[in-house]
C-alpha cells in the first residue's frame, strides 16, 4: 500500500496527513475560511520535514473534490495536482460527502453526510451505497418525502443540524470537516481518477458532476 498524502481544503479548514501501512505518521488540520493557499504548502513542508519523507517516496496522493467552496476546493486540488506531477505519483479524488460518511466510527452504520450548499441548498449522501443529492430547504415537503424513502440513524457533517427535524430519531455525529483517517482509507479503496471538482452551486443550478443531482430542477 505504501505512503500516502491526503489533503482536504473543501470546507472551512486546511488539513493534511501522511499515512503508511501502520497508520498516521503526521496530521494537521486548522479551521480557516481563507488562507489555505498560503498555509497548505507550509503544512506539506512540515510533514515532510517531521517524517524525513520526500514527495518522491509517496505511493499516492488523495484530495477532496467537494462539494465545497470554490476557493477551497481549487486550492487543494491545484496543490495536489502540482505535487503529484512533480513527484511522479498518482493522484486520487475523494468526494467530501463520501469522506464525511467514512469516518472510522461510522463505518457499517446507517448514516447520512450533510454539507450546506448555501442559498437554501444542502448536499446529502446516504451510506452504504446511496447516491448524492441536493435538497432545497425552501421545499420542506420534498425533503419530508425524501426522508420517508431514505431513513437514517445518524446525521453527520457541518450542516447536519439543518436536517434534524426531517429525521427526528437520527443521532447527530459532529464533524466540521472530513477525517484525515477516512481520506487515507478512501484514497486506497475508493479514490477516483476523475478529478472533476464540485463547487457550491447557486440555489437554482443543477450540479451535474460526480453523481450530484437536484430534486428541484429549475423551470425554463
């Protein structure tokens, strides 16, 4: 399996971790709405210095692709692409919802990851095997119908509280950003060669990449 570097800047944080087959060698996550572009390269240098690992020693790099802010997702993906190209190692993309839903304490449980898309939208994904969809908070009847068809025991992610009333028996598992341990595992098991980013969309837009669909398509 070898050495893997994982990066997450999709939500309001900047996180980076180094892992090998024995576990985590280095990890750091700092909450921030801005400044990832300046902080991420420094984190990478700190990781390599602390572990005496060189970029060319890596087996694979994993990076979150969103949904997330335009700036955050772009910073992480651009840095990861540059590092992977320079070191000559593969780069794998991980969906942010998938990463949230793959926290080590949640595996095997009936859970749903939730991210706030802004302007009344939330992105959700059920596990196991559920597809990602966009829910519109302005149409509660549609969410109620979706909840009836998609029961879940656990809500997680930074916007889980926005949907608590629709899944009243579900327990909230707090996560402000994805677990680096989850990203490491997904980079090996489910990392995608498709590096298409998923940015937060306007309330009337359809997210058409990486399996995100809208329950409320705009009329034309």
